[in-house]
């Protein structure tokens, strides 16, 4: 008699990191007093849409935030080539959206 043993099949999924085809950088001046945003139309639309999505969530009482990283920091949302010769590239931008203009203050621990 043929003895059939159940077999467990493990399927591994490989996700290829897809780099976005746009320009979007955040940079600061040498004194860390000014922020410069560089983008092409596609990059700025991507960022604007992310902000609009967060705004819609906050209007519903949620507390959304988004991370934007360069490839060197494990992401693909920001470009890695700085645009200003005298500026420093930011590798991680974290954006918070609060439900009101009071921002985080009503939610801080006292």
C-alpha cells in the first residue's frame, strides 16, 4: 500500500526594492537653520498626496505620521543625491499630522 505523507510547502516571496523615479530631497544649510525641499513635479506630487492622505486621516480623529527615507537608510521615498552644494542631505523625514492646531500639546504626558 502507498503511504502518502502530507508535505508542507513553504513559499518564499521576494520583494524587489523599487526605486521611485522622481526627485525629492530635504536638505538643511550648514547652520541647520533653513530647510530646502528639492523636487521634480512627480516627487512633489508624491509628497503632496502623502500629506493630503494624512490630513484626511487626522480629520477623522486619527494621529497619522509618515516616514520618508533615502535608500541608504532603508527606504526609497527620498532621493539620495543632494541638490545644494552647500547643503546637508536629510536621510529621514518624519511628518506628523495632528487633529487640531494645538498639535501634540493636548496629547503630551504631564
